[in-house]
C-alpha cells in the first residue's frame, strides 16, 4: 500500500527569465522559460533582475552605497516644474529619491507586495506634498506605499513619485520601472497541497490511522 507524504518541502524560488518577442519587441518575465524556448521567434535569457526577497538582505547591508546610487539615478530622472498660476509657490529645489525599490526589480504575483519608500530633501515646505503613482494612477499620498500585485498584469510597470505644490503644480518627480511575473512556483505548491488534501480525505479511516501511526514513529 502506498503512503502519502503531507510534508514535502516547498520548491525553491525559480530564476527569472526575460523573454523578448523578436517580431513585436514585447518583453515578458517568467520563471518557466520552457514555455517559450521552443518558439522560434522568442529570445529567452536569464535576467539579473532579482525579486525583492532575493535582495532584501543585501539592501540592508549596503544601504549607504545603494542610497548613493539611487540618488544619482534620481538626479538623472528628475523633472523640475513650476507652479501653474501660483505666484507664491515654493522655490525650493527638491531632491527626490525612490529608495525602495532601489533598482529595477521583479515581484512574484500574487505572493509579494511592492513596497515603495521615497526620500525628499530638504523637508517639504508648507503646502507642498508627495504622491506615489503606479502606471499613472495615484496609489498613495506621502512617502511610502504598499501595492498589492494580485490585480496587476504580468509585465513592466512604472512607479512615479511626484512633489506638487498646493495649486497642483509639479515641482519634482522621479520614476522607476518594476516587473511583475506570475508566481508559478506558488501556484504549483498550492495545487500539490490541494491534491494531497483531497487524497487524504479519500482515505479510509484505517488508512488514515496507519498514516498517523507512521508519522509518530
């Protein structure tokens, strides 16, 4: 009689691959390259873009150097604006930096949230504020946001932080590209667990008892 293992280890996180459609230029990120490797018009390469969990420890250990690099990226991406019709708007030149994600990064859907943290120097003047946008839609006001990936389509997305004055004039902005991929590993694990649970429920009482006795040995 065969036995059922209910404690199989979870599969380790798969590498992320970049797939480019040579005809259209469309880019897809996936952890299942075999779905594309047999297609003649698809170019598949393993990408250096890492998931948030893969880089969390290195970010904590090298925070100072990463912030310095992020500041350089922010400076090249910032756009300075003036108030539209507000003569009393602040004339402060802000330095706006997205510190998290500190670089292009991929997130597994739906297991991971996209945590966004923003720094602004000097401190905001009265009437000025920061908003965070995802693909042009405001998701938060302030210097941080947590964005669920559940409803995001796989592919590239744009995070933008914007400083505006009380009249709505844009004073500064910075953007970062992130990628969302379907978490096939999680889906497979959930499917396996569901199959194991169904198989266990279909066992006779005697088989369940044998299984419990086997686990207690």
